[in-house]
């Protein structure tokens, strides 16, 4: 059984109110959704024209820095990168990418506020096979950005369309994860990783674990603290692993569904609920007689596969796309309307102008409050993809051997939040905390806009405190306890 997991992390005071690097989503046909203020989610216009692969990154206050996307139906390297003014970044064209769906990921340099990596892969080899990186310097070209290095090759084999990244357990470095493709005709169980640190890229780690994958179209998703990795592919394979953020080791596979001989209906995307107790999976259709499905799986069940509940079924022409957890604690789903890519200028309707929303994703069955086509994109349109942004907010793995940064290590011994429950809740919850003997502290709660909504003085060094926040809107919040210069934060969800 998987326990409900919550994020426990310690961060510097300058970051505690405003980790919003994934707040702005740029995707589809000119869509831009801004989650910086979850009480007032807004739309704007981007320069994206992509059915799938797209990435975006903001600063810690939620201000867009740049975004990139690949384009289908074109030959060669199709990825473009744009700045916050929605202008093409200097030298930001012709980056590797073929118009697939998860072939791009961007991460900041661990020791820089203005340098960024764009990692990209060649899936079919019609442009360039392999794994590549480009470097964006947002201080260049008068602050409008410049790509200083482009398409630096790291690997030269065909890739599975499932590139992703996750924070190292020290809360600063990154793992970039990808898989080799032996499609068509072959299969393998290999995962590849690079560690990205202030020293650069460490030599690749190769692991053979779990079931064979014989496809070139797949998806990787992590749970909220990065301890679980979920892999699915278009032949139906769905498999969960333990992931060690310190070592990068992937192990203990749990096969939920095996790969099938026939490819359809394919599993397309998945997302963990905020407390990691439930998984949502989309299945897309291949032909006009097929249906699309949104399925819910109870990850606390003894038999996860047997817990499957089909929440929604649509015809081929209303194909389902990617699932992604928003910073408001809701899961969003893109929709692809029949007609291919790109849409005609006259093809605007309720299906491609809205995202579908799972409003209470930690609840089973109808209580999850799925609302199809309920988030209006302000006149923009959606295809299959949503931004392939990693969890920029993920902090260090506190207490682990790799939590070696001095700020985190010192604070972990002097301020501890041992539990916050229930998570998610309705605004009433209990928090257990420990302060250093003889110390006092302050407990504060902030919303994602950085506004303080609650404060209380702590005079006991170990205590169980029940907090009631009346009429608090749903969303993700941060509970902060500070004692002297030491600070610890725990995220929680109000549903």
C-alpha cells in the first residue's frame, strides 16, 4: 500500500513565499494559462503553435522567462524558443525536436538565475537521433535572451518520447531521465539518466529494470515527493517504480498493466493526485470506431488494476490528451478535436477551446468532480499536449544522506514538522512540530500569491496544534514554522 505522501522541505527565506517557476503554461494554439495566483487564474496569448511538446519556465515570482515548443508536419529540427515578450530568442530556432509530445524539458543551471538548459530528443531520426542540449542565456541580447550553444549531442540513438527531469535529493541539482527506443521490432528495459550540477553534466547512468518497452511513444510521471516513478506506453504498459532522488536508482517495479501486442487503445498520459493516493490515466483512440477514456486508479488498493474506474468516455473525434496537476491542486486535461494539426482557422468549438478539469482529484469516483471542457482558454485552442515542466518547487529530501547543503542540514535538526493531517483537508487540520529545546517560533500560512493568511506564536518546543481556517478557498498552501534563523515549510492542499 502506498501511504499518502506530502512534501517536506526546507528552503531559504528568500524562496519561501514564491516558488512559482512552473506557474505559466504555454501550449497548444497560442494558449497561455497563468497560475501565479490560484485564486485568480488568468489567460493570455503565447506564440506557441504545437500539438504536443512544449516547455515553459518562470522566475520565483511567477513571471514568465521563456518557453519553447516543437512543430509537427515539418522536416528537420523544428523547436523554437521565445522570450516573455513572445519574440523569438536570438539563435533560438532549429533546435532538435520533431513535433512529438514529450521531447523537450528545460531546467535552470543549478548555480545561476539567468542560464538554462533545453534538453531535446530525436524520436524518429527524421531530424537527428539522440539526446541533445542547448543553453539559453537570458542576460544576452539586451535581456531578450540568446541561445549560446545549440544541439550539443550527448547520445546518438533513437529515443522514446518520454523525456523528463526531477530534482536531486539535495534540492539543487537535477536528474534528466530518458529511454532508448528499439522501435520498430525491438524492445528494452533501459532507463538513462544524467546528473546536472554546478559542475555540469555527469556521465550517463544506465539501468535495466522492469518490463520491456517496445514502443517509441510513452510518458513518465512522478509523484509529489519524487519517490515514485510511473511509466506508461501506447501499447498499454503501466508500471510503477521506486525512485531514489539521491542516487538516481530506479527499482522495485510494480506492473499494473502489461504491454499488449496491439497498440490501441493506447495509454497516453497520467497524473498523481496531490496526496499520491490516486492515479488518473488517459487513453487515446486511433480510429473512428475507437473510444477515448479517462480512468481513475486507487493506488492504496491491494490490487491497483482491479480498482480501475472509467470516469469518462468520448468518441474518437473528441480525443483526450495530457493530464497535469496545477498549482491549485486540480488536474487539468488537454483535448484534441478531430481535424488534425493544425486546426483550420474556422475550427473553434467548446472541445478545443477548453481544458477539462478534475476539481477534487484526491476523491474516488464521482466525488473527484470531473468537469469536462470547463476551463475556458480565452479564445485559444488545445491539442494533445500540455507543458512538460518538471516540479521546480520540489525541495531537498530532508534527512537523507544527500541532503548535504548546509542550510538544509542545520535547519533540519532545529525545526521539524513531523506531520500535517489530513492532507488534503477543508481548512481544518492538525500539525505536529518540534523546536529545539528552549526555543520559540512563529507559525505562518501563505497562499501561492505569497499572501500571509494566518500567524500564531509557538511557545512549546514540541506540540500538536489544530488549526481552523474558515472559508479558505481550495488550492495549495504553505505552512511555515520559523525559529530564529531556521525555517521549515510543508505544503498542504485545501479541497
